[in-house]
């Protein structure tokens, strides 16, 4: 019996809570001669079960799933010692998220606005044993590691979880808690719970101090990443 051409392709699993993103990636990758999508999931629990069963060569994981972090999923799967490699797909352009993704065990980080060619190039580089970051992210990550190794900004990144850091950054950009809840797809009560944890971890007395420190951190981080005054 002849082997199906699909059996010679590297299998990719998709984890994203947006159906249109999963459909787009499926169409993109299934057109490639060496890649095929073997399954998908919209949440961490479903993804964990399916990846453990299918054991794909690579999983593309959205950093912000509905009510949870894709990085926590990566950590959970790696604890099972599965052979799957990870590429994080995100709307966040800040190098801090790329740094966290690599620390969680991902081998690459791409932004959703990047081209189809960049995404397939990232997949092939990771499958070939490499690490993929876009040029700007790689530069920003290197600068952060050098400039902020002993800074307060670095300490905050170490103290806060990925979800807490997302909320802290949103506060620093002037977002209200109701806006943050909508952006991250979580309840307002959950946002308030995270804010309480952040205050406790950073030894802040009230919400005013939290907002002050978040704005200050965001501005300092922006200046460190863009000394000429540009936006992130």
C-alpha cells in the first residue's frame, strides 16, 4: 500500500479562541507542500488533551486565550515531556511578551499582522531546530536583557504572572478595568481579583498607587524600547 503524501508532511496543531484565525491558518498551512494541520482547539483544556493524543510536531498557540494564558498551556504541555515544539502567535508587539514566551518554552514568537510568508518561515525555522523572532522583536529583546537586567522594570516582570503583566500594562496605557475585561475576554470581577494580587505582590496600598506605578512602568519601558520617542 502506497503511503499518502499527507503522511510525509509535518503536523501542526492550532490553539486560538478565534475561529476565523484557525480557519485562516488551516487554509494557509494546508497549501504548503511540507505542512498540514492535524487539529485545533479554542481553549487550553481541549488543547492539552488533543496535543497529548496527536503529538504534533509543532503547535501554534495564541498568547491570550479566552480567560487564560497560552503560556500556561505551553508550560503544562512541556511538563508532560511531549515532543511538540511551540510557536506563539500574538497581537502584542512588545518584546516583553516575546521574552516571556521563550521562557515558557516556546521556540518562536510572531505577531498576527505579519505576512503569511513570515509565519511559514517561522514554522520551518523552528522545525529545523532554530528560534524565530521578527527583527524588531529580536532587537527589542536583546536591548531589554542588557538595559534592564537590574532595573525595577525587570523585577516587576519577574514578580508578576503573564496575565498580571498584561493587566498591569493595560493599566499603564490608561485603560479602565471594564475595558481590560473586554480586551482580555474575562469578567470585570476577575480583573479586580488580578489587580488585588498585583497590589499585594508589589506592596501597594491602594488602586491609586497601582495606577501610578503602572503608568510610570509603562512610560519607562516605552522610553527604554524607543529612546527616540516612538511608540512601542
